[in-house]
C-alpha cells in the first residue's frame, strides 16, 4: 500500500512539474518515485509490515512480486520513451503522469480484495491509456485507436458491471473471500451465479486481448504511439492476466465447471487466431498485436489449472509471473528499438538491416525475438516450459496445440529477425542511434532475458 501511495504522489508531482517545461526534471522525479516504490515493495516482501492499510487492498507475497514487475516495466518504458516524450516539452509531464496513474490502477488490480477496488483499479488503469493512445494529435490512426479503445473498453466495462450485479445477487457480497466461501459451501449456485461468472469472464477476455474479444488489439496497437503500445503489451497484459487468475482460479475455482470448458476452447482459438493472423502482417506493431493475442492464449493455460492443493496453485501463479516477465522484457526491448529510427509507415521493411548498422541493437533484437519464439536458454523458453508442463498433467491435448502454435510463431519471429539482421539493406537504411538512457533500458531488458531463468528459478 505504501508503494501505491508513492507512485500516486509521484504522478501528481510530475503533473505539476510539467508547468516548468523541463522534461529532465519530470524524468528524474518519475524514476526516483518508481525506484522508491520498488524498494518499498522489496522491503515489504522480506520484512512484512503494514504502515498504511486499506481493507480493499492487500499486498501479500504474490501481489508484491507482480506489482514489482509492473513497476519495473513502467520504469523501463518511461526511461526508454523519454526521448519521444521530450519532443513536446510542455506535455512531457502529462504523458509521464498518465503512465504513473495507470500504474496505480494496475497495482489496484493486482492487490484488490473486493469488487469495488477491482473495478476502480481497472478504470484507473484504462482511462489514461485511452488518452495516451490518441496523443499523436496529427495522426488520424492515433485518434482512431483512442476512440476504438475507449468505446470497446466502455462496452467491456458495462459487461463487467452487469456480471458483478449478477454475482452479487448470487452471493450477497462484494468481498472476494466471502464470494469464494459462498461458492465453496454451496450457498451460491444456479443460473444467477453462472451468468455473473460468464459475463465477468467476457470482460477479462477483452482486457487481455483474447478471442473472440481481440478485435480491438491490432488497430489500437498500430495506431497508438510506440511507447504506449509497449505499455499496453507489458503492464496492462500483466495486470489483466494476474487479476484474471486471481478472480477465476482462486475466487471461482470451486465453480470451475461453469467456465473451464469455455476457457479451454477460447485458449485454443486465441492461439490460432493470433499466430495465423500474424503470418500475413507487414506492419511492425500489428505483428506485435497478434503476437500479444497468441501469448494471451498461452497464458490462459495457466488459468485452466485450478484443481489441486494450495502449493500447486502457488506454483501455477509463479509460473505465469515468469512467463509474463519474459514476454514483457522482450516486447519493451523491441519497442525501444523501434523508437531509435524514424519509421512513420511502421512497415517491417523499414527495419531491414538495422541490426547490421548497429550490432548492439541487432543482438538485443535477436534476444527479444528469440525469447518470444521460446528458444532456450532465454526467459521466454522457461516461461513457456513452466506453464506448458504444469498444464500438461490435466490438458495434454491443449498443450500439444500450444506447442504447435509456438512452432507457427517461430516462423514470423524469425522472419522479423532476418529482416532486422539482413545484409542486403540499402543506403537508405537508417542507423539506430539509441540515447544513453535507451541503451541502459536495452541492456536491462537483455539481462532480464538472459539472467532471468537463473536468477528467479
């Protein structure tokens, strides 16, 4: 709770500092605030304390590690995107403060203990992204992305509230512990509970970009500024998937017969939709969008493993964390690389040979793409291995489908890699020129992708 307050106060300060039109001051404030919040979470993880407490939020060990990862991703995105933000000195503080406020919402989605706080966290996280998606005011695609994300997000929110109303009618409570108990002892059952759970499931599928509610992702990812796309792919995906698992595997675990079959089918559909659609894409961010969809399908496998003892559940949620770690670092690295060149058309061909022009960028791009493809010994491989191996005991046929889809994914990831490292580039090929701060972000992502498996396993 202390870390959440620090991030919120940091967002307020950066918003007021914006009036000074000194981007570097905004950057220092944001990075200092996030570093302090991460340090507080690390201390709380090893030495639990409750300096500030609110009954609607609880940050236990699992919530703390997910919150730390979200804040680390947020810090890397702000640092990597600083060169983009400072182009408009008068708006730098506003952009950064919106990211910080969205991080506050993500932390609320991770630590919620009642449905009120979950809903508030979802909206606090989402509303700044609606604004940031349309921050390229002269770009009609950015405006389209903002409007589309807003309207589809509002529709999903309506579904969520309707589902919460049905759930309250079935259980008589908004507290997730009481809801879980009511389902477990049989006090809550019947069609009212089923409708509520399925409506809430639909809203979650929208937020994580899973089929059949994925249709917003390609246009929103493609139209948003690159750094905002990175934030959605890393932080929003992380918070959404954790809240999804917390709500369904723990709260609705005893009612798994209502929703497991639907998730089983939708996970399979999501993997095929994401990977097969990515094969024919020629735009960089649209490939990332469909990659995000397919990765949501893989992550849903962790959600399906709901039967077992508490230790099994704990391992499952740790494996999901590791999977999202590898995915987040890889996406952030690729997004920061995209910021180092001017490619307004976002064509994949605009990246041809950039790895040859700058070998450091080429190596880190290779690490990111190979990690997404699940090539050992990178973090992406271990994340997939953990999730797949844990799910194999209950759903071997679904894991086989996931492995098949991973093979499809390797094709377009290697296609991107070959484009990045192509030797037949022309003289017009730009040389990536990362700033010192961007180099630091890229190195941090590379360390996370290489050392992650050995540090956290």
